[in-house]
């Protein structure tokens, strides 16, 4: 596979765009898979901190940021994308995935088990959710790009559309102000929302060490989901970060980094 070094030091082409932190060590690299509407760049602070012990590879998922656009956005495809990245970096990695990236990481372990040493799933379960994220696509589509000359212009428009402050700045990290366009394939993400909110029926399981790390104030990983999690991940452990919601890594970055570090080094 031909890999092209991108301006931000990553690789892309047929492979996901990657942002590398640190150098290879004797430990497996750590792959970070972001959630819906996110990017590898969102994880910069945590990735840099964790790169003191191992190389960290933050990816842009398909249809996001600087990775390729594709009409398919289902978890079999997303898991295959992650497997290709790990293959290019030695064949096995520790993996952290948040939300959509957490579902993709679970599928990676279930379908490409040999590529994953340890798995951290951040605030998501292998179940279908009913709270769609389509309203945010509609808000982003409603931004008038002719009135955007700086990021704050788009944030103000999102505020007027009822988007809460923390999400305004999060979404505009995926805005190319110069080109006046979103770095998100909004049409495909909207069309594939049922796949993104769902989770495939799967009968296999993965016996490696898995940590399901939730926000204490989040309702994404309910107690009634634990049987399903344990059926797929018999070695699952559960932990909560008190006072954090669904965006636990952004709300409590130190605690998140600490929990991941302890688990990977145990």
C-alpha cells in the first residue's frame, strides 16, 4: 500500500490519516480512535502525554478530518480501517476508542483479534442507541459559510441554532475556515446514522483485557448493558470517572490519562 506523508506528519492515501506522537518503544503503540464529528487532533493533549512511554497513533476516522471520504460508514468497515493502520505499524497495538471510535475498536477486537493487545472503550457499549446525533448535522449544514471568516463566526451561528458552548468549539475544530467547508462528510454521516447508532449482530467474543471506562454522569453505559459486554468481552473490567459526562476525556483529561496509563501498564 502506498503511504503518503501528509503535512501534519501523518500518512494517508488508502489508509486513514494518522498523527504520530513520540517514537516507537519496546511497548506496543497506542492507537486512538475518536468519536463522531471528532478528529485525531482533538486528542492531542492526551496523546502527547501518553507518548512518554510508547508511540501514540491518533487517527482521523473515514469521513472525518483529513481521512478519505467513503459512502460506507459501518462498523465492519471502520474496524477494517483500524486494522490496516495497525498492520502498517507492526501488527499489534493497544487501542483506545471513544463513542463511535469505541464501537469501531470493539469490532476491531472481535473481527481482527490478533491486532489488539489491550482495549479501552470510552463511554460506549456494544448496543444500539436511540439518541440520534442528526440534529448536529442539521446545525452544521445550516451555518452560512458566506458569513464565516473566522472560527468564532461559525461558533456564533451554532450558538444561535441552540448548540451548547462546549460543542460549538468542538465542531468548529472540523471547520476549514479558509476553504469555508466542513471537514466532515455530513451527507454520508447523515445517511449512515442508523449504522453509527447501532451495533452489528455478532456471535464471536474477544478474550483479551478490556477496560470499559465511563463518565460517572453519563447514561451511555447502563448497568443492564453489562451482560452484553461480558458476553463479547469476557475479561472486561469497568471503571468510572466521577463528575464526567460522555466527553470524559475532554472534561477530565488528567483522570482519563491516568486510568488509561494504569490499565495499559498493569
